[in-house]
C-alpha cells in the first residue's frame, strides 16, 4: 500500500486552563491514504475537533508525531506550515464563512490572493469560474450570499476550498446547518469529488451523514474507539430518489 497522506502516531494534545490540564487527544494513531473518504465521529468533548485542527495544521500536537504527505509538521515554522497547508489542504466549515457583500465569484477567488506563487487576475477569474461550475453554480457567480440558499452557499464554500487545487479536503460539520435534502445533495457532491481523486476527511455527529463515507472513525475521551470500513455506504442519488418518492406519496395522501 502507498505511503499514507495523513499519518498520526501516538498523537497527544493537551491544553492548560489555569492550573488544570485538559487532555483533548490521548495517543491517537491513525493513517489515511489518498482517495479515502473518512468520517470522524464523536460526541462533544470527544476530541474530534482538536484532531481535525491538528490534521489541518491549525494546531500542533503536544506529543507524538504528524506527517502530512511525508512531511513532519511539528518541525516546521509558521511560514512553512502555512505554505504546506495552503498547498495540500482545503477547508469547508459548517457556517460557510462567506463575505456577505461579496459575490460568489469573488468569495471563491479570495484564497488565490494569498497563494504563492502569485496567481494572475485572469487566472483567478478562470479558476474561480471553473470551481463554481464544478459545484453546479455556473449561473450564480454574480450573486451575493444573501441571494443564495443555504445549500448554494455551502457549494460556494466548497468551490472556495477547491480553487487552490488541494489534495485533501477537510470538512467540519459541513451539513450541520442544512435540511435533509440539501445535506444529501452536498454529500453527493463530496462523493463526486472523492471519485475524482480528492481525499476527504469530515467531522460529523450525524450517523446518517457518516453513512455516505467510505470509512468511519469514532472517538471518545480523546481516543479512537472504532475504525471501520463502510462496505455498504449510501449513495447520495439513491437518497434523493427516496425523498422524491416520499414527497410524491405525501402529495397524493
């Protein structure tokens, strides 16, 4: 098997709150290979968000090691860490984090302003337009977030995460603010992206959402308590078909 793109070994993350030490992550060992679609689950306080922050190079471990595509993250300074993060990772959040007075196109272009080497104005426009087309929003490029539905806003956020052409997409509760139909549509988009070769790691507390992933990792008290392959994972288009049939029955009732 190929070298893991994400490799955690005995990872520990401890926070200090006054005189109290809080062990958020307690000796986690985890490998994720290219092309995987992994859900990380757990209740509040389980350590899943801290683990995601570490994988996203937003936080550094107190102990153990983290290799991102073979690079030891702990040995990098802030500038090197930012460069690695921008090159390898894309982020999608529950709250979308879009600029309210800025069009979808401009929101997607934003990460390219900070990329190295610099991206020309023409290439920024082209790449953002293509990213929006890839998520089905080619006709919404000039719309500000208030003129988009919740699902459309999340698609803009996904396009923004993809515009830097990352190898890994990290999603933190990406369906948390969405209704059932829109959540399934977003999971369908993630499945398409995963089939195109993008590795996806997603934090969720919803079993129904984790069922669309290829692998499910469950955390409790800062440790992994199970790590299973989802041999019978759901396909998003099937879920939409089920909803359509249910809605038709409701209309006829």
